[in-house]
């Protein structure tokens, strides 16, 4: 680690925890004051959570709006919206725009300080035996957070510096300046921490403590990490990373493919699924109102799956800081179409045409491969209809996730028809006002019962899903397809359960017998659709080493409808969105470490290409 980071961390230890230190008498708070009794110690533990990345914030999340799933309003400038800079490759090691390297290491250090001082705490209002139980639970929470902070770093930067203890600000030598460790060593270390945490974490919490990590959360995140480790980007990637080494020559990415890593991912994911299901976890199914139409039931299943708070599928969710009584998901601020009521100043983030085309048909097939779907004429309107063929006969998730011109949009307890052409109620007023530049709105992530009018902006809070059961089902299927070339009984069931909940035929019913690369591609597409707008696609496409394939067509501008069109003839066309390119290079697979940290620590090497 570097001296500048450690010194800042010491300062932040006290400034970031001021809320609970306010209760400590005396003019100058000390570490010992934070561990005087069980109440102040718990306050210190709460401060460790403040370093978690804000998963529901569009300006700081590394994947949520940074992929080609979404596009911002034409007039938004790079200086105000970090996701635009990331999409357009307008970042560098000296100005990475997003920087959670320091934040996560601060969180790790805070957790170690907690663990190192916990034994000095003397219970004030509870017995020694009650406090012993609390200490065990708190220790497991802290270890979980240390593991998670390391995993977030690993997910974004690749091989990282492993911090196995608190490093004092006056440290010297190897304690101060540490090198990055090989990726597989990082995985083993983090996996061990998740195991240690899991042993003392509860299976569930009372309603007042929802959002804290459980056994299932520890195992699920561990399983996701092993899936990453088995993936092409990190498993024998001699094509990209033959020269990715520390100064002493230590190779940081394995150069030899190991198929057994997929088996490890399968096993860890199965453990996570079984553990969560043993506590009552299951795929979410909408049951707020009775629905007789199976298609509509599937639409509601998938529209509500993300936003129904603390539902049966959620393994771990980000619920904001404790002091935030009613935090709002940033989707609500930018994705709701303008003109919901006259004067509503919304509608700046929309879905791209590439995203819209990705959904299956009602037959559960890619539209470009479904013989019953008129793909070649998808931008034309059937006589008597009012929207293009691309929007008809699609799967239920399309209607749950996407708002399209002349389609329905549900919010505030009512349903209205979207009028998205230029000059219409929900369309572009002019290029210098917020509008859906792609001509598409986003429904997923928007709570249908939120109250949004020209004078009211009241949203229903929900925990942003960090990991859920549906992801684990698809992760297992992917690992199985990679390892065996087919789906075993468990993988088949998991895929079919996801598709059944989504209201489409099973994989075999729709596609026949798929094997090898065809099967892998089908599983990948299922994952991209199912987890759309949840911050997964960019990470997945990177770990698949498929950035060039997925993003090559976007380098001159992502795609959408022509939002300046005032008629059907001008609006409905495959339009390159001027000023909204998506740049992806080989170096983009790993995020740059802020060069300041590299300059301070002579052992820290920068990521390739940066």
C-alpha cells in the first residue's frame, strides 16, 4: 500500500465515523473511545459499511450505465456525467474518472481496525455471554466486508494488492509498499475470507437488520468470483497478458487454460443455490393481484422482480446508508419519460436499439433466427398497426423492461401510452432538453407504484440487487456448459425455471438440442437478457473476452430510433446516435489504477495499456 492512501485512511477513519463519535465525551476522539462499550463498537462497525460502492448511483457505478445497454440525452456533456466519459473512452490512468481503489482499501483498513480493537470492548448493557455472541457475529460481518472489498477491486482491476492486516500510517518497507498478487492467489485469499465469514454469519435477519450479509450472501459472492476466475479473460489468457507481470517478473494472470476452474465454479455455485434455497429462497413470482393471462403474469413477474423490496429471490441488496430514510434509485431520476405529466423534467436515459433487439420473440428464440418473425422488415409497420414489427410478438421481458413508442408505460398506479416522437408528450422537445435520445424508455428498475407528476417525485425505495438467485441459476448453467459442453439435470432445470418465469418455452423446446459453442452462446444471451440494466453486462462481456464482438458496431455511435422524427416514417429507422459512441479497446478489459498510487508505490504496476 502507499503512504498517501494510508494517511488519508487514518483521517477518514475519524471524519467518516463522526456520527457515532459525536456521542463520545472529550474534545478529541480517539480509537479507544470508539471501543469503550458494545454500542460505540457497533457504531464503528456500521462505519465500515459506508465504504461500500453505491450500487444504485449512476455517477459512480462501474457497470450500470457504463455499458452499451443505455444511452444518455443528446445534450448532456462529458463534464457532468461520468458514464458518458467511460462509454466514450475518455478516461486515462491520470484521470480515471471512477476510482474505488482507494475507497475499498479504506474500507478494508477500517474493518481490520475494528477486528484488532474488538477484544478491548467491555459490555455496558448486556451480559458477557450475550456480548460474546455479538462479537462472533460482528467478526464475521467485518471479515465478509474485507472479502467483499477485495472482490470489488478484483472485479474491476484484476490482480490486486492483498491486505491481510491493518497497516499503520508509520509503516515502512514491505508493510508500506506491497506488490499486486497473481489473480489466482487473490481468488484463493478472498475465497478463504468468505468461508471464514460464512461460518459465523446468520442464515437470515429480522426486518430491522435487512441488508446485512448472510451465509448465503457470502457463498453467492464467492461463487460469482470463481465464475470470473474460470472465464476466458483470466483463465489462461496468454493472448492479452503474457507480459502482465510485477517488476520482479511475477506473472499476474495465468498463462495456461485450466478447464477444472469451470468445475470449481459449478460446485461453488451449486453450494450457493442449495444454501439459499434451504432458507426459503426461490425465484420471484408476482402475486400482488390475481392475473389470469399467463403472458401478462410473466410480464409482471419480470417487471416487479427487481423492485419488490426484500423479495424471495434477493440474496444481498444495497439498501443505502443507514441515515438515508428514503433514498431513491437513480433510475427514477433519469429514466422516467418526460411529460409523464405536463412539465415533468425527466427522460434522459434510454435503452439502445442493440438492447431492444437482444430480447427473444414470444417463441423464446432470437428474433433474427425465428422463422416466424419478420426480421428483415422489423422497422416497418403492419397495416392497421401503429408501431413497428420489432415491438410485436416479443417475449414478456421485453414488455416488462422496455418502453417503446405507442407502447404502455406503467407508473403511479396508472398506465399510459408512450408518445415518443419529437414534439409529442413524451418525445423530444428540442435537442437541448432532456429526452430519450434513442427513442426508447426503460421500465426495469422503475417501481410502477412510484408517484411521479409535474409537482411530485415520490419513489418507492427498494434494495438494489447486488446478487440474486436468478443470476446463480444462469451462472451454474454457464459453468456447466463450459465444462461439459452440455447442461446437466440441474443446469437444465435452472435454465428452464428462468425461462418459465419469463413466459417463454424451455431452451430445448425453443432451440432443440444445443451443444458446444451454440449452447454457450445461448446461455450467455439468456444472462444478458435476464440481468439487463442490473450492472452485469459489461462485466460479463469483459470476462468472456468478447468486447470486440459486442461493441465493434458502436464505435461510431450507439444505435436507436431517430428521436428527432415527427412522423412514423422518420422516427422508425435504425439510426446511429451522433455524439454517443461506445469505445472499447483491449486495455478496456481492466480499469486503470489511478496513476498517483502507482507513482507513490514503486512495487505497484499499472494495468496493461494504461
